[in-house]
């Protein structure tokens, strides 16, 4: 079996190997940085979309609240009118009873 020996000389193969490792490391680093930048931009777009939809939702809710308030006011007015009509009918019925009981 041959003896293993260490050769302290730098060969072309050693230089190519170091260059490939460095190029791979730089490429990997650039890929990570680019993906991080893309993700940051996507997050910013998503946050803007969420803020826009939240503003739209708030406007819609304000519109619904205004309509509900208007319906409540109209219902209160109708309820008051209905009580007045019921009171009038009660008076008319009372007068009819007085008239019908008289001989």
C-alpha cells in the first residue's frame, strides 16, 4: 500500500476548487439577499392591500351605521304615529260604545 504524502505546492486544481467554492458562496449569498428583498416587497404590497381593504371596510361600516341610524329614526317616528292611531281608534271605539249603549 502506498504511503500518503502531503504536497505543499498549490496546483491549478487547487485554484479552480477555491474559485468554484468562492463563486458558489457569492452566488448563494446574492440569491438569499435577492429573495429577502423580494419577500420584503411582497410583504409591503400585502400590508398596503390590507390597509386599503381595512379603509374600504371602515367606510362601508360607517355607511351601514348611518343607514341603520336612519332606519331607527324612521321606525321611532312610525311607532309614535302608530300609538297615535291606536289612541284615536280607542277613543272612537269608546264613543261607539257610548252611542250603542244609549236606548
